[in-house]
């Protein structure tokens, strides 16, 4: 049985019941238009399911960083029309997310209606997980559904506090995310590979330290790989490199050896004297042949081929971060090539592939393979904290609710 309850555990008939649904409406906008509606589309299955069952659906979300101030430019009222268009239903704006004003608005809502409550962060107590604010929010609902994995790493009143005060459930997007993550690192089919890229080791030390005890193959790319190469005595020239962290890199090598995890670093690389699109000085060379005036900007084709062979032996893949400076051609070639291999293996059924993080999603979209991975998480910070092995308060609160229910 799942360690958290889902919408399937709610009554089939919710006529007139108020369901507080924590969603992530924090989408980029230009004027009145949403420029990327991925997060809005992700919550549709939950919102429409509850509405179809007759629930009064009340959407709770933050929007921007108003820091406890009421900011009209950060009002969730701006999302009413975009959400109405996506759902094909009328969506109502409720001018607070707690208190008598919200309560009055709710009195006139009918079964099946959808309402967007005002920005939770207009209250200073939201980010402090203030118990009084959580109680005031909970007073508006009969049930609580969390469908915002991307905000689950924050212990805020609307993500964690309310979950302890009402019968709590995971929404469809949260359920899919947690099931995918469980397949990737919780109880994966082995062998397991992890691709970890990005610019700096310092931002991913905790991720790497956790993964070496969880996976069989750890593939390190991006600027991070340069720090690991430097720790192995390779002269990386002018490459982005955190030389002060070579000690930490060596400690991760030792942890990996003890855990029987193989760390894969590139042995051929793409270098240039200038970081610019298609520079004239670009060449591919062995890692030991990088010039003092050159910088490593991608891993080379021989390394990509070797890594593709590694993936062909694996059953599970977790991917976070690009292998090179993928936003600048031609330093996107390694990321695109390995992503296409992973996608092909997933399509033929030999690999479960889970990817997450902003740069990663952009890189997989750029490679045209995001839809071919088993699961792509749009959560940034929450995905990274999960990869670090940390408990996510918003998820833990759902699990805790189940335990208290069962112990009654």
C-alpha cells in the first residue's frame, strides 16, 4: 500500500465538500499572458477530478515573493482567466486565503465550482509556517490535497501546516511524481545510473554524496567534471573549476569506491579558447592535452559513446543537469546525444528514466526527447533536495497524516 493517500481514497461523491488544493500557480507571465503554462496543465487532472465529483475546489498557492506584503502585481487574480481557459470552466477569485472575507465568498460557491484563493504569501505567517495561519486556512476546507511537489521542500503553512489539520491526500501530479521517484531511487531496478551535470560542484556536493551510496554508475558532466578531473591531477587550463573543492571531490571518490559505485569522467573533451557560439578555436582532445589557454566546454564523442554503452547495461536512470554548456552551440552535442540514447532505451522498454531540474528540462526539450523519458519533473529545488536524500516537509506531512489515521 502507498505510504500516502491519493484522490482514490477520497469519497466518490464530494458534493458540496470544500477541498483545499495546494497547487503551484507560480508561473512566468508577460502582461496578462502566461508564458509557460506547464505547472497549470500539471494540476488539471486533480482540479477537474474533484470538480467532477461535486467538490468546491479551492486553490491555494503562492505567486512571486511579496514577503508578507499585499502586492497587486502578485495577486493570484491574474491567473483566473488563464485557468478558466485551460479548464473550460468558470473560475472565481477569492480575495483572501483565510478569514471572514474568504468565508463569505465561499458561502456563495456551488458544488463543482473552482476558486483561486489570494496569494498565500501576502501573509507573513505563510513562510514561517505560523500555526494560527494554518488553522485559519484549514477552517475553510473539509479536506486537503497537496498537488505541488515543486513547493514540497518548504515547510510553509499552506504546504505543511494545513496537512496536519485536515484529512490529507496527494493530488494526481504529486502522486505521479512520488511514484516516479520511488521507482528511480527508492526501490529501483538495478543497475542504476545517475547523470549529474551543471556548473558547480559546490551546489551539488550533497547530491553526489548521497548518490554514491544509491547508484551503480555516477556520470559527472558539466563544469563539475572539471573539479573532479583536477582532483585526479588533470590540468584543466582556463576551464571553470572549483580548485578549492578538490579535497571534497577526492572524498566522494573514496565514498564511491567503498560503495562499489563507478564514477565516470570524460577522457576526451571539447575545448575552445573563448566561450562563445561556434568559436574558431574549437577542438576535441584527450583530457590530458588541454592547453593552458583553453577551457573545457563539453565532453567529447568518445566519452559519449562509452557512456551510452554504460546506459545500455542499466535498468534505471536519474538525470539532473547538462553535460556541457548546452545553451551555446556546439557545446550541446554531448547532452543531446546521451539524452537521445536514454530516450531510445526508455522507448524500447529497457530503461526507466527520471529527470528533473530547470536546466535538465530545458536540455531535454532542446534535444527533443523530454516526452520519451519515463518521467520529467518540473520541480527545481524539491527535485534537488530529493536527490540529496532529504525529507521533503510537504511529502512527510502527507505520510504523517496516514500514520495518524491508521493509529486511531
